[in-house]
C-alpha cells in the first residue's frame, strides 16, 4: 500500500472536516483506502493527515486534480499543503 502525508493549516477544523467528509466518495473513487487526522497539541487548526492509497500513481493523480484544489479552498485551507508520497520500509506491533 502507498501512503500520503499532508500537512496544512485551516481556518476552522470543524468546518474543514464537514467539507472533507462530503468529499469521501470522490476520494474513495480516486483510490483512498483510509486516513488518520492528527494535530499538534497546541495547534488544533494545523492538520497532519496520513492517507492510505491503493497505489502511488492514483495518489499522485488525485493530489494534482483541480477539483481537489477547489475543494480545499472551500474547506478553508489557508496555505498550500506540504504533501509527501510515502512507501513503507517496515511496520511492527510492539
């Protein structure tokens, strides 16, 4: 599985999350399999999101889509996101 890590700031987490949730079917159709959303302890509107995708090819295509940029604007994303396309080396449960 491929992963994508995204970091960006939003105006308001709750408003952003409502738009994010409304985009679920589009994300799923693009190959997204799961996500986790985090934020630094004292920065609730700085989002760190780890997505799992079916392939890096599909993840790259989705992240470059004009529709995503429009949706991010509507969601209140304040700046261009930092995006990292990841492939795993190791995973373990301890």
